[in-house]
C-alpha cells in the first residue's frame, strides 16, 4: 500500500521546517514521514494537492514567495502527484453522492484526494481526519508532525 499525503501534512512540514534550506528540509521531511508511515512505503500526493500548494506560492507575499516556491518544487519532485483521471472521476462522483445523501458532505478538494487514493489502493495521511473519516472504504492515517 502507498500513502497519499494531504495538503495539511505539507503545511505542517513547511511551518516546522521553514528555517532550513529546502534540500535539508526535504531530507528531514522524508525521514519524519518514513517513521510515521513506514520506511519504503510509496508516498505521493493527489494532483489537487499540487494545485493547492502552488496556489499558496502564488498568494505568498514577495518576501516569502521564493522560499515557499523552492519548498513546493522540492515537494513536487519528492512526492509525485497522482493524476485525476476517469476512474478517479467515477470514484469522486460516488463519494460525493454518498456524502450528500448522508448530509455529511466535505470540500471538493478532499473528495478528490480521497477518490485518487481509493483508485490507487492507497490510504490518505492527513492532520484533518474529521473529513476523511466520513468516506466509506477509505483508509485514513492521522498524521500530526
């Protein structure tokens, strides 16, 4: 099994490692994640997570933008995004319908992360299990670094 890392995990890591150069931060991040999810386990992100991280770069004020962009680019190189394709769209539609019918819908981006993980046969690691626990059949790992 692999693990898709949710945006919340990357935000925690950026805050924790912001004082380190991006290359050192990536090494430390990979070591922390290995301890948390298991060394050698495949790690990645959903393509929507890449978009959320890049959105943060574009919204950053100039004084933080260069550092944030370097960090995000290092993340994109280290944790390859999994594509949102037709099987993911089908899984997303089912998740969305099930949550809406139960009156417990979550944000579209979290549904996309969940669908991507389920299609890949992976779990989601997140600091926000409250949303992901609502999705039947999704393996979720609470990850607070």
